[in-house]
């Protein structure tokens, strides 16, 4: 039996393992699903509808969750409440 040229054998030696590895990852990656984080750490997501019918998603977080995200919360003033109107 006559062997193929050396360049073809080198390409097969390089590309077949790569294609095999990527195929394996594509077929078996869905079997191992990551665990969702605990529900206490997740922010609450609400959907509000505006007056023009558009929907807006509002994410509610606690002050501790906001600080963990790197957002500094302003301190509440201790004075009188702002006048309404």
C-alpha cells in the first residue's frame, strides 16, 4: 500500500484530534449543567409597563448586594422629608 504524501499525514495528525476534541465538547457539554447560585443572592427582577405600552425590567437589589457589585449607596439624609408637589 502506498502512503499519502507527508503534508497530508501532518495535517491529519494535527486536525483530527482537534476536531475530535471539539466534537466531544459539543456533544457532552450539555450533560453537566452548572448549579444555579442560591436564591438569596439573586436580585429580584420585576417587569413594569409604561404609559405608552413599553415594558421595562427593574432589578431590585439590597444595599449589601449593591456594595458587592461595586456600587456605593448614598446615605439617607436625617433631616425633614422633601416637600411634595
